[in-house]
C-alpha cells in the first residue's frame, strides 16, 4: 500500500456514502456503499481475505468517496455508479432486453398495438398495458386474435374513407360513420377482462348464441360463434392461472456457496409463469448486499409489477418507496412455493456449474496440472480426509480417493475413531491406521494428501507420516471467515491462493464436498445403529433373536414404535410386546 493511500484511509469520515476503487490506470474497478465509510473501506486493507477480494485489493491504487445524507441515498447512488462505470469486480444485472406488451389506449377510438417498455417511467398514462409477452411474435398473435373478435380501428392515422378492414368486417369505419361511445366502451371492457384471463362469461354468452343459431338451423352463424369461442379459449389458455394469483409478480431469490452467488428471477404475468432469468457470479462482498443491488439494477430497465416477492431476510429499508410498497414476504401458500422454486433453481444452477466443470475432461486435466504445478511434482492419486462427530460421540473419519481427477469409490475408506472431539488426535489416528497398513502391505502411498482443515490438521498428518517414514506431501483445504472454500495451505503453513474461476477451484470444492458427505453419511449410519441397539437391548425379554425378528417383520425401529401391542404380539409374547410399547412410547422421535 502506498503512502498516499494510507493517508487517505486515515482521514476517511464516519459518514454514509459510496466508494470507488481505482487501479493504476485510473479505471474504476469496484463500487460499494457503506453506512460508515471509514470502517468499511479500511476493512479491505487489513486482515486476511479470500482469493477474490485479495486479487481486487492488489489492484487498488487509489479510491474516491461520495458522502450521502443516508444509507438509502448511498444505495441508490451505488446503483447509478455501477450502471455508469460498469466496474469489473461488481456483479451486474446484464439482462437489459425490453419485453413486448399489448397497449390499449384509454380515450378516443380504442386501438390495440404492440409496445416495448424499457423502464416503468416509459408507460403512457393514457394507455393500459398487458403483458409482457415472451417475444414480439406472441404479442402480435394475441393482438391479431383480439382484432378478429373485436373490430377495432387498425390504422395509425385516421383516413378520410373506409379501408379494406371495414369491408372485411374487421373495423366499424369510424372515419366515415358515427359510432356510439358505448359500443367501444363495452369492447374495451371485454378486452381487458379477456387479457386478464376472465373471459368465462363471454364464452357462455357465445355458447348460448351458437346453440340458438343451431336450433334455428342458421348453421353459418353458429359456425361463426364457434370460431369466436375457440379464439377466446385460445387466449384464456395463454393466460391460465399457473401461479395461484392473477397479479403480475416478480419473484427474486438467490443461493450462495463456495464463494459464488446464483441469482434467480421468476416473472409471472396474469398468473402465468412467463419468463426466468438467472446468473452466476463470484462474490466480492456480502451476498445480501449483492442481492439487493441486483434487484434495484433490474428495475432500472424493467417496469414494476403488482407485487414483488422476496425471502423474508431481505433488507429492504433503503429501497426506493415505489419498490418498497410492492414488496411482500410470503410465508405459506402458492406464492411461498414460487419463492422456494426460485431458490431451488438458483441452487441447482450453482451446483450444475461445479458438476459441469468436474465432468469436462479438459477441465479435469487442467485442474490436475494446476495442482501438480503447485505441489511441484506430478499428481495422479489423491486422498482426502475429513472427521465427523456429534459432541464427541461416535467420532469417525472418511477418506475419498481420486485417480487422475476422477473419484474411485472402490478405494473409499471410513474409520471409527477413539479420540472423541479432538480433531488433531483424530487426524493422527486415522493417518496412522491408514499408512501403517500401507507400510505393512508394501503398497504405494498417494501422490498427495488433502485434509479438510488448516495448520493443526496438516501438522498432525505430517507428524504421523514422518514417524512412518513417508514423504507424501500434505496440504489443507482452508476456508475464509464465511466458511467458504478459499485457498490451499502447504506443509509450511503458507496459504496458496486459488483463482475461484479456475478448474482447480471447482475440483477442490467438489473433493471437499465429497469427503464431507462420505464422513457424515458414515457417522449418521453409526448413530442410527447405536440408537437401535441401545433401545431394544435394554428391553427385558428382547434378545438378539427377537430383536432380529422384530426388525425383519416391521422394517425399522420407527415402525416398531408405531405398532400396536396386538401387532407386536404377532412376533413376540404379549408381555414382551407390552414392555416394548411402553418403553418406545417414551421416546419423542426415532429416525428411520
């Protein structure tokens, strides 16, 4: 850090505002907001950060601040600054397309047209809008269908004489003929109802007219009514209620893991799930701040709906009033289900990113090569270790094995340990058992050992390997202060930065998740067996044979607990059945 930067940091105010980080060329590379500028900006230059923040800070040569009257003003200013400078380290909402709407003017001769809106301010207050539609073709098809049902004016400029539409019966010819205002008012009302999915009464009316025409043998007229009915049903099917509400909704959700944030929007119009937008970006600040920023960026270029649905922990106090008034936090019902669906989609999007990178042969080779370069030798086989226990009870360790970047499940091993909640001693025990056996059997050790932890676990593993005279390198998978995979740590306790967008980063995260899953699964299995053994073995009259018969007959301990005395008596004597029912009834919960 240069002296000029240190001096500026020392005199920062404890006021709200925005800060603009600049590189050596004077380009703005990051924009942020703060309640207290001095505290927030200084955080970037003290303490340890993950690779992403460290990379950004290393490029900062200068910064500017803009003081605001409140944090709310700072939030709005931050959005405008991001939009203006498009900094490389900010997550930006990139979907700037405008969607087509159907526009129906409120006064004069009614006319339907297709219009695009790039923001809420661009709506014409003299017209009413319906949509948006997925594309212009869908909007035009809907407009043409309605124009066939309702002979509205079609021309942009009122002509002096009637045109072809008049002669085809698709316009009443207001250019030459006087049309009673009530006629157009009725049509306008009907069009609004149809576009909002409420055309049931019109269909019933047309069905009655069709039936009457058929009875009177006016089949040509009946066919016209039938065509109108089919057109109305087509429109209403397009507007069908899929979201449990006729309102226009925007649903926002996010999911963050491993230093990445997946952002998801579901757009519901007239009850139909119309569109989905998703993005995935590495995080450079708090997930909640990025989420709020993306929402406000979205409404810079999109019209507001009737309601905005957000997860209940979203900080909206600083939202502009016009957005704040539309926000809801559903806790149950169909709208809550839509929020959960958006969250699920965001999670899947993020997980798929890691899975796709893992499955690509080129990425696997690249990750292996990057790891080999860090270790300083060719790495083909990797063992990854993780420990698990519940308050020191049933401590276990899991080891997963990778060959040339791919998991080899035939080589996976799990260990039941004896060290309680002492992770360091547990690491020593599992490494000793594993590598004493390798030594005894004369097998080749792995090229690399990865432990899920920092220096203490690395030192414990190295101590055992040195004792058994193995030279296998040991590295740790370390996490940042938000418990996210961040870096590697070598055998000297030095952190080795890993680019979060590199194949190696995704490879390390997948290995860490896999060994954690494997260790936890084994621990849960032991816990369940221990529960079954301790409960049934304590019941008088239940020995190994009867316990086996009960589990075979009912399938699980939970089913035994739920069984009646009569059902239990089919397997064991009635007295024993009563004792089983009495003992298990006192248990609050039993897992299958």
